[in-house]
């Protein structure tokens, strides 16, 4: 039979453990962590550019004889796929903040921060924005925290724009962290 003293001791330990709160590792001091880099998308930035390096790829759309491959948060790679044995990278469509696209009847639909943007791709070498549907996406769904990162970071403030990357920085008393 368990004595009352042992039972009291076990209960006290369990009660004490429930009171322990995870402490901010950067509380009241400067430490190395990461902070978000923001951009505020501007429709004027949507344009054809020279081919870019493949880094963080998203969805792929096969349309006519082209492949459109999302480069997350940066734009869309345009690849001539007339000869699937020898695809040719021909252009990059800059679309800051993009993570998803679809295409219908020569119109590329893309998320553009919190807006839906429609881009005429009838001439894929000279794209033009035809329409924007404002506030189509909830702002909280846009790259709101660093993925696969453990440590202290500056808390995101999505009112500042789209987070396109995270950079190392000296942070004082960061309020966000992940163990």
C-alpha cells in the first residue's frame, strides 16, 4: 500500500510540473535569430524577365505547348515543351508572392498576396494584367511563419506585406520561437 506521504510527494511533483511555463530563450536580451523580409506586391512588377534559377518550386500547369512552373513567392518559369525530350526554358514571369496558378483560355489566374490576379498570356513573351480581384484570399494564409525552423524569430506582421524570405538577424527580446 502507498503511504500518504509518498502519495503527497507524487501529487506535489505533478502539480509543480504543470506550473512550469516554457520560457522565451531570447527574453530581455539580444540573440541571433531570423526575421521576415517583406514586399508589397505591385501590379507593375508583373512582367517577363530572363530565365531564373529553380529554387522553391510549386505547382505545374501544362498549357498549349508550354509548361508554367511556379517559383514560390517569386513568379512562374515558362518552358517551351513542344519537344518533351528537349524542353527549353525561355522566360520567367515575375509575380511577387505567387504560390498557385491555373490557366484557362489564355488567362493565367494567380494568387497575388491577398488578391487574385488575371494575366493575359496569349503572347507568353509579353504578359499583361487584365484584372485584379481585391481581397480574394485571407491575408493570414500567406507564408505566415518560417517553415522547418527551430529557434527565435521576429513575429510576422502580415500588414507589412508578403513574406518572401527569412534572413538571419540580431534580435532583441524576440516574442516568437519554436523548439
